[in-house]
């Protein structure tokens, strides 16, 4: 399982195994409900809608974990496979056009591998793109360029490593997302270093890049200074933009606004939203002091008022376990959902949405026709249309029903 947690390989997942035991044995005594269910007051009991459905684009990929396209490219989709390959698909037919890049030496499996991809806003002119990997005990953000003779092939020898973050102890919680912000800076989501409960308290440590959202100059790998300075250039690591994150597997920008899907521990999954400009700058999203809106460590009196609470959270009821953050829809195929943010749960398989307005998550909706097992990521093409990728190798486009 990608970027989240594995039922059978992560030490931290004892409560998730309790869920499996409860389902198998049918034990519904009151004492075990506390292990299997969360606080029902936080459950998203939104109405359902059947006005959207899934259209299959491809079904023979190997552990696809992300999809994107360069700005201005209306004909191609670039799909990241966890094992270290980026493939180019025809946007209309889903046929594979080429293998764009194959990385060697990638340790894939669990939550490691090739996890993220972002194209430079000036890709048409400079041919630059960026990848996020975790392998051999380190998280790496690197830059490549496309071939000068074939637009469907990258130059593997062009690699420039921009950022390396040691991640030696645990294999999980690597983050994995790269995205360019409205300021032209490259943002990278980095997990807390793994292990149950962030044992080294990395997410709250401003000297550590783990458990953070980093803001990077895409040319130098140093702190980006476009528009404003990073907030901790004098009092912490210069790359840190936001902190207090557990595993921000997927985040996205909608104009100036920042949406983060932060994977929880054993009780809560959360969506954090920060309105721009400079969205997220210097914010502490709470982990490990809090899991969602609950105190975690310490178990009481954890928030002195300086923490940024999630705009939406949900419990692990009904098999949910790991949030997959998505995008605000800005396409043209379904104009009635313009401005709607979509997210999913890897274990629960559901897809839900809301509109962010005046600091609140409004118009919460569940989409049963979009539900599918093991959603690893959403994707977005140059036209603003949305896609869903699954661990089993499928890519779907979200379309009107």
C-alpha cells in the first residue's frame, strides 16, 4: 500500500488489525467497538450523488501512484509507477505512447519508490521536470530534462539532485507529492519519518525536514524567495514552509489556496485548507500534539491556540484508514461541480467532496459511482479534468453520468 499504511507490514497498525479481527469473527461486544470504531460525531454523513461516474482510461499499469501533464499539453497524460517508471499515455485513447523515464536502483514496495512528479511551469521552454523518490534510506527531490529530440522521452543522465533528506530508520511516511505553487516555487510534502506516533517528534522539530511541507527554489534547491521568504530561515531549517504533518501523501493548490490530505494515526484522517496568498506559511498543523482535532501526545491540554486544525476530518469507521487528498475541480466536462474539492480513502474506497467557503467545508457529498478499491491518487490533466488511480493498475477519468 502506498503512502499510507499497510495492514500487515506496519507495526503501528495494531488498531487496523483489530478491525480485521472484528470483521472476521463478528464480535460486536461493546468493549471491542472502541477498537473498531471511531467517534461517530466526526463521521461525514453527507448526502450521495450519482451525477458522476468513472470512465476507464487504462487498466494494465503497474502500481500507478500519480498522474499529471505539462501545462499547455492537452494530448498526453504522464503516469508515475511506483517501481520507478513514468509512462506517457494518449489522453483520449489511453494507449501508451512511450516510457518517458525509467529509474534504476529504486527500492519499491510498501511506501517506498518513485512517488511524485511535477512539471516546471515553463516546461515548454526549459523541458524541466521534478521527481520525488524514497529509496535506500533517503527521500530525494531531483530534476531532469526532456530529450531535445523526442518529446516522449526524458534524458536520464540529466539528473540534478536538489534535496536529500535522510530517512534511515523506518520505511513508511515518506510523503510523496510535488507541486508548483502560484509563486513559481516547488513544494514537497515530506512524512514524519515513520514509526508509530512519530517517536522522534520530527514533525514538531523545526530543525528537521521530516513531517513538513517544504518550499524549494526549483533551480538551486535552496529556500525559494519568490514573493516572500520562507518563514524559518532564521530560526529553523530554511526549506520549511509548514510543519506538524504526519504524512502529507497528496496536496494541491487551487489558485492561491492550499489543500493537504494528511494521513492519520489510528483514529482520524484530515483535510487541511489554508487560504492564500502565501497559503500555509509558517502554519503548525498539529501532529504529533494532535491527531485531527484530538489530543494525541500529550493526551490532554495539547493546543495552546497556535495550532491549525483541519477543515474536515473523519474516523476509521466502515473500514476507512488512510486519506488520499485530491484536487478542486476546474474542468469543463462537468460545470456544475466547478470549485468542488475531491478526496478519497485508500482502504474505505469511497470518494467524497466539499466546497471550501469562508473557512468551512460546505456541500459535503459522497459519490458512490466513483467508489473503487485502493485509490492511490487523484490526477489532473491540463484541462482541469480529474482522474483516479488504483493500486491494481487502473486509471479512470471522472465524467458526468
